[in-house]
């Protein structure tokens, strides 16, 4: 990926609950800091807890996803790299990311739960 100057990179890590998103995000963040500079690790679970976001219907989940995307864009526009791990499986959110965030990398974690449990 060719990085756009003066903008951070968003590493959007997504997958089903229990797929290892948080573990992977924590593992890669130190290396991303070394390679790309200031990098912020954000867990959607932490944001939901921080702002007491407790609705889990489809409309609320889509709204949360768009808000996470807006936060990530705000930070990347200031030159920070962001590693954001989130379940958000909605196409509209990922499409928005691709359209609005210049340095966007989507990482989908796929796992076979039958083999893991």
C-alpha cells in the first residue's frame, strides 16, 4: 500500500465475535508503531463501554459502526495510525471507509469455530 502523505493509516480489523480480532490487534500494534509512527489501538468494545452504548439492534449497530469510522477518520486525518477492532459486518460501513479514508486497510479474520472448540 502506498501511504498518502500527512494522513494516518486505518487498520480496520473485523470478524465474528471470538475470532481473535483483539488478540491480533494487540500483537500487530507495536510493529505498526515501529514502521509507521504514532499508532492508536481502539477496541469497539471499549468505546461502547466508555459511552454506555448498549443497544444491539441492527440500526444501532450500523450507527455505531459509522461513528467508529468517523472517529477513525478524524484521527487518521491528523496523521495518527489507527488499529480498530470491531465486529461491524455491515457493507455500508466498510464502503464508507473505502470512500472516505485515504489510507484504509481492511483485515477480515475468518476462523473455523468447529476446529477451535
